C-alpha cells in the first residue's frame, strides 16, 4: 500500500477590494480565490484591502484544491498511479 501525501490547507472567507474571495494557505503559499474564478498570489501590498471573515468548511477547501489543480477534468485525466 502506498501513502499519498496530503496537502496542508487552511482557508478563510475574505473580502479583497470589497469583492468576495477566499484566502487560502496551501503548502505555505497564500492565494486569493475570487468568485469570478481568478487565482492570485498574495502580496503584502494587498494587506490594507483585505478583510478576513471566517473559516471555510471542508467542502470549500476541497473545491479550492480542485481549482488550484485545474478543475475536475484536469484532475481526472492527469492522475499518476505510481508508488511512493
């Protein structure tokens, strides 16, 4: 049996420039996930325009990981089946 490394993720709902978004720390990298589908790396210059609202639920964090890896179709067609 192989052990698959699970990414670490912490996600919170947020407002960035008064727009709804999710801020997530995935493997020690901060990203903004906009409701319009955009994915942006966090920069310190964004800090004054950020309002963190609260924790995301398990389903929301899984959706963030799926978006980060190209969506359901990309995930299904690019899986690797090797042993680690």
